[in-house]
C-alpha cells in the first residue's frame, strides 16, 4: 500500500523541478502572481530578457511589451484570455532590458487551486531567427509573385505587339492568295506565309511555356477523330518533306477512330515532333505510327536524321536547350518544342520517351490514356468552306478596329467574298453606330482609344436589356490571345474570340454560324440558297 508523501519528499521533488527549470536556458520560464507581477525567474528568462532575478521579481510582466502594445492593453488581455480558457498562446514583439526587441512565442497557463486563481505559468521562446526566415520567405514569395506577374504582363504585351503587325502580314498574304498570281508570285507569297506562320508558332510556344509554368494551361476532354488530326499533319508536312527529298510515311490504320481527350494538344504534340524530325532529317524517311490498346493511344515518330548522343538526350526536354551552339546555328529553333511536348504529355496524363543513335536517327514515343469511343466519323469536305460566301450576300457586319492596317486587312478579306462591312475606330463609335440599326455580327478589337472593346460590349449588352433589343453576336478580334484574356471577353458578354493574326477558316467559320442565325431570325431563304449555290451543295 502506497504511503503519502512526506514534506521532505515534496521538498525533494520541488528541488528537482527547480533544477530542471534552471537547467533550461533556451526558454524563459517564470511564474506570475494573479495580478501579473513576476514571482519567479529562470536562467533562460535572464538570457532571453536580460534581467537578473533581483532586477525583475516583483515587477509587472507588462514591462516586456512594447509601449504601443501596453497602450492597447495587450498584457491584461493576455491574462484574461488565459484565465478564461486555461491557456493562451500568442506570438509578437517583446522588449529586452537593453531596449532591443525579440519576436517571442508565448504560452501562458492559468493555475487554479480549489477553483481559485493562484497565478500563471509563462513560457517564452525567442523565435526571432524563425521570424526572420519567415519574413525572408514572405519577401521572396512576394518578389517571385511580382516577377511572375511582370512576366505575364510582358508576355501579354509582346504577344499583342507582335500579333498586330503579323496580322497585317498574314492577313494580306491570305487575301493575295485568293487572287490571280503567277507561279513565281505564288511561290514568293508561300515563303511570306510560311515565315509568318513560323513566327506565330514560336510566339505560341513561348506563351504555352508561360501558361504551363504558371499552372494556367487548361486541357479539355472532348470526342475527336484521330484520323482528321493525322490527315491534317500529313497535308501540312508533305510539301516540306518533298522539298528536302525526305519520305513522309503514316501508319495509323490500327488506331483510326474517335477518342475522348484534348485534340488541340494532341495536334500540338504531333506537329512539334514532326517539325523536329523534319528539321534534323536531310535524307531517308520520317514515319508516324499510331496504335491503340486498352491503355489508350500510342504514337511513334521516327526519323533517319542526325540522331543524338547520350549527353544530348539527358537534357533533351529542358527548355531553351539544344545540343550545342552549332546545332542552333545550323538548324535554328528555340529549344521549346520538345519541352512543350513533354509538359503537354504530362498534363494529359501520359508520357513521352525517346531513343536515339547518333548518326542513325531518333524515335519519339508518346502514350496518352485516351479512351476509344468508336469508329471514325465520315470526313467532311471543308476545302471550299473558307470561300463559301457569295458576292450578293447581305450580311450586316460592324467592325470596331483602331489600327488602319488591320482595318484594311479585314475589309479586303471580306470584300473578296462580297461583304462590305461598316468600320469604326473605337468602342464609343461602335456603341453609337450599333444603336443606329440592326447588325448580324459585331467584330470588336479590344485595345482602342476612348472606349475599349470589353467596355463597349458591356455597354451594348446593357442597352439591349434596357431597350429590349435582340442580342447581337459580338466576337473579339484581338491580339490579346492568352487564355485568361479570352475568358475576360466572355465575361464582358462577347460570344467568342478570334485571335490575331486572323485565320480565314476561323473567321469564315464564325460567319457560317452568323448566316445560319440570320436566315433563322430574318427568314431570308435567299441567304441560304445563295450560300448553297456557292459551296456546290444542293438542298
């Protein structure tokens, strides 16, 4: 049977606790009277605060608080919180004897005997070093965030500034291609268009890398026909391959069909791999093979080009990296294409691998977990779609665009298919002109003087509701092509975005929809019959 502790036992235990507390020098441990007066003081407290036992015992603990905190009554509030809740924990600045400050982590425990408060136990840890690290991390994060925002703003600005003049180059090149040209002129025009498209590809690569790094690149999951993507790739690269004397082969029958995934990113991966293979292959062949399995899709793009060493393979998917400076000088490129392929494959839940022998060739393998939906859809004849408009077509089109070159491009492209748009130079004029009549569609630039395109769209949507007018389709025609910008246009009430440089197929695809809507709302059967007559279709 246990015996009750004697006074000697209690004294020994208290002595042991005292030695223990006195041996702790990294923490200030001391007792407070119920009124906050210091009742005990350990060596750790002396080390942290700078006061000796003789100097501090009997003084109120508020002496450790900065003057501004004492004025706010924080010392008393700390004791009140500890008394109410049993424990109070806080971090903040405290003052040493010499006036210097430390960042303290403080715990105050209320001590009760028989339900009566008899004092407080207080433990303070000097967290100044940790606080310094936290502040440095906060500053570093703020700097990194600012740098990222600055980079995004710079890329958005550069995208706009490059796309605007490029719209003039590629837009007029498309307009010229629709006219009568000699073989020499058409060949020279092809060089202009291909050079502009290469510049566009580089710009898009840089923007995609930025989106991926920022976690802003979105992938979609829709049904798509793999055959259509591969036929497009074959059509896009066959001419360039023939010019180099390289055979381009596609073996895809086993994989043909409809899948669920992101066709835009699949196309981007395949095109980048083909472009890379074509760049480094001067003789022999390039082969694209696609197979289907329960795991999804598998692509192989192989070539008989220059191949790569192991040292090159080790850094192959690193951004802005090529084999060496000589490779860059000889073959060109930014070193972004393969890095984007790697990032896109990962975003799609897949993988990309490579095997290569220096001097013999390279094979890239891409595996994507896209489920097979069914057999391929019947291919549509879209060859004439971009010119599917008649000279007598009475579409009412309003364009708001402040750049004279872009105005000329748009008027030229639309005039060639018999459409005479009304063109104004800013958003305010767009709103005023819109109010004068009814329009089938409004194409709106974004960055314009007096009133920008997004504000103009919001104003038109407000007036439509106020005046009970039918909704006019509004499409942004903007060199601001980043995803968050396109999303902002939709929030402003626009129906879509056509990025500059303008692609004829995209522009006329919108107009096809406008024609359908116009025929429905205005009952103009002549519109539909005119369209059918010029696309070679019959009703």
